C-alpha cells in the first residue's frame, strides 16, 4: 500500500512524499517587473518547511504580453532569474522539489497586458479573442522554452506547463479550438501545440528536468482528454497534474457518494489510465488529512495537490504526515481575491500564518 510519506519518482528526481503544493497566484506581491519578491520566497519556503514534498510555484508568465494580470511574476526576462533562484534555494533548503508553473494567457490574457488570443476567434468574457497565426504559435513555443531555460538557470527541478483552466494550452486542447490546420481538428491536432512546447523544453533542458503538464481531465471529453495526455506523455511529459478546463465539471461522470468531488475525480480517472506509466496527481477540495490519505492509500492517485488548504495553514502537510494539529481551510475562497483586495484568510489568521 502506498503511504503519504513514501517517496515518489518524478522523471529522474524523487519527491520525499506524496504531498504537493498546487500553484496559487499572488497577483500584487510583485509589480509590472514580474520579479519574485522576498514575501514570495518566505511564503513558499514556509510550505516546504512544513513538509510538502513538491512545491509548484504559481502561474509564472513566459511572455509579458500574455499575462493574466499586470502584477504577475514571470520568467520572460533574464532579470527575473535572480528572484527565482532565491525562491528555489529557500525551498530546497527544506528538502522539497520545486517547479514553477509556466503560463501564457491565451484567451485568459488580461486586456491591460496584451491581446487575448488563442486557437480560434472566440467570444471571451467581455470581448473577442483573436486567432493566433502559425507564426505566433511558433513564437509562443519558443517563449515557453526560453522561460524553462531560465527556470533551469534559477535552479528549479523542472517546470509545470499551465495546460488547464482556460489558458493557452488548454484553449488549444478544448472544444473552443475550431482550427482546420495541423493545430486543430482531432485530439492529436489539438494536442500538437502542447507537445511542441514539451519537446522544445526537453531539447533545451535535458532529461534531468521534470516536465509536468497541469492538464484538464475533461476537455473536450474525458476520452479525448486522456488521449491528449497520452500525446503529452509520448512527447516527454513525466508528470500529469490533473485539474479542469473549459468543460463544466458538473457534467463529468462522477458518483456523488464518493468522498471527493468531480474535479478531483478527473485526476483519479486519469491515474487509472496512466498507472505505472507516469505519476498522476489530483486536486480540488483536498482539505483534510483523511481525504489526502484516502486518495494515496487506496492507490487512487500518486500525489495529492493542495491549494487552499496549504494557504490556510502550511502545517496541513504535517497533519497529513504525522497527525499533528492544523487549522482547516474554511472554503470561503477569500484567498482568490485576498492579495488583490487585502482580504484575509480566516484560518490563516486563526493560526497566525503570514499571508
Ligand atoms: C488564490 C488562488 C490562486 C490560484 N492560482 C492558480 C495558478 O496560478 N495556477 C493554477 O493552475 N491554478 C491556480 N489556482 C487553482 C488551484 O491550484 C487549485 O486547483 C484550486 O484552488 C482547487 O484546489 P483546492 O481545493 O486545494 O484549493 C488558484 C487557486 C487559488 C485559491
């Protein structure tokens, strides 16, 4: 039986346990420069100090004009490497692996940062998104690659590509891709952009570098999402971290009597498909030690990815590993807006955790 405290091999590296911190943007913790600040270094180091085996740093933009907010951290410029190096060193000091989540806005680009663009012309929120030309697609692939090279220089163990939540790689994979060229059509065509990113990163960064895809388990269908992940793995992805994307998770086939929700079920289903091939993580609603252990000990996934629970209290990792006390996330979702509007997390406040 797998245990939460048993190591797990990811690519050529080994995480010391099965707990991963999911990426969570901090928005106004930096400015237009996109440089990582000391506050972020302390934030991630605290989650590593309390025992998480792998830290996924928040969405880190690869192109200044593809940011999801005007105050998003980035790796589009060499000047950003130093801040990331401090972050990577601080996390490594506690024995955790650390990878940044490389991000390119696509339809989800903030209009103040650059044009919304993706696979096809689409009505998106309060406006229209444009279709990327093949030249723009090739440029974006190189921007992912160059950001990964900077991540390697900063000392990270690898990178995670943001391939879910309606950002560019997910846009290409999803039903919103209406292209008729090689980047659209069937699942293979819709996976092509993500695969080109993976191959470019692998060629530039070598084998000893984790390439994770945080992909949707339900775009445009469960079957095709699994097929698309298969192409990612073939291209060189060594870790699937599953979340949702464009399709409504409420429509995902899920038995509501199970102790986890339908988004979490996407990772569980993906793990069934890729068991023994690459490790698979799941996320969403994992806020108690009991659920985290249940998912690992029943071999439902290889790692549990936790966002709000670890924002509320980094000691949740120790609670999962050793049964020690922690402050439970109240599920209020203030953390989604907290950094922007200076709200605070009630659990973090109760525990005296710096936000
Ligand atoms: C404040 C906040 C910021 C987030 N930022 C990101 C992000 O940068 N990248 C990403 O893929 N998901 C992001 N998410 C989604 C989380 O990683 C996670 O998938 C979601 O919160 C569900 O997990 P949970 O129930 O453990 O919180 C964010 C969530 C929150 C609450």
